[in-house]
């Protein structure tokens, strides 16, 4: 595909080195502060592990000492995780969400007096997210594509070389990103010549990734609903953990691999001809 000459600053923000990595300093020009902020607040793998700990604490404590002990174990672990991230000045968005979710879950379980009700919120949440995610395909706005294009626009090609900045690197760059934005030093992203939804290959790939994520959410909800009806508290907890972080890790690996290929495809298509 031929295109017009690159816009001012475009070669600097979208160019990649021989190994596919962004040149030093280019990343700061190609990635807006809003995306840095979102990525920092997600907490990375550490945040995903932390989100699983209150559930594990509840499962173990409930099996040993009963419902009351399980509730206290979940609450204490969630509070400790929140305080630890606060002390370390790490992203606390996920810790706050986890604290709120644990609070609602233990409230429901305490009111009903049944340990299985600790998992009601998770079942409803997974079912709701699954329906919304799959529903986005019907309106041709697959949510995986929306999220991926917000965090890493494919026409900039930042992931074309399978290289991603480390979480520590993002945390170190965040204060600089704030300062650069305040001083007007950060250049806006170069606009795409073709919207990703107008690229049939990208729309199809993001659609299948969205089916994958939506299907996994519904799988979690379905499995746990069956176990909930059977009052299998131990298996409810086990399925919550097994279908949580490990399965999410597999989804992320698949998603990042596909998105990296899409970045190479899009970056090649947007490269000006000789």
C-alpha cells in the first residue's frame, strides 16, 4: 500500500530498530501518558497474583476453621496486600478493586451463613463480563481490539519485534511522562492512515481474540455455577484459582503473540514507499 509522506515526527515515533525494538527515546514519543497511567495501575503479573491471594486464604481457612475464620482470613489478606502496595508506592488500582470485591463477597457469605456464597459475586461478574465481551463483536467493536489499540496502537508498530517494556521500566518512566506532559514536551501519537476496524485482517483477528476472552469468562461462570449448585465449596475455590491466573496467563500469551503479528502487518502496510 502506498501512502503520502510521513507527518512531522512520525518517523521518530513509529520507526523501529533492526531487532524490532523502538529506538531509545522513541517510546516516550509514541506512547501517550494516558496509556502509561493505565498500564502502571494494572499492576502487572504481581497484581494478578495479589488478586488471587484472598480467595486462596478463604479456601484454606474455611477448610480448617469454618466460615468465620475463612471470612477473616480473606479480609486480612486483602487489607495486607493493599497496605503493602501502598507502602511500596506501587499501583493500587487493582488492590482497591480486590479489596472492594472481597468486602462484597464476605458480606454475602456472612449474611447467608453459607461458604459457597463467597463465590456468588465472581460467578455473576464473570457471566456479565463474558456477555458484554462477546456482545461487542455483534456491533463490530471487538473489545480486545479496543483495549489493545488504546494501550498499543498497531500503526505505531511498538510490539512488532515481540519486545515489551518491563513493568519496572514503566514505573520508572511514569514520573517523567507526567512531567513531560505538564511541560508540553510529549508529542501526540501520529494518526493512523487507516483505522484498524477498516482493516479486515485486524478486525477478524481481534474478533477471534474477543471470542477467546469472552468464552473463558463464560466458562468460569458455567463451571462455578454447577459447583455452586452442588455446594462443592472446596471445588469452587479450586476452580476459581485454576481458571483464574493460569488460564489468564495462557490467554495473555496467545493475545500478545497475535497482537505482535498484527503490529508487523500494520507497520509494514503504513510504511511509506520509496
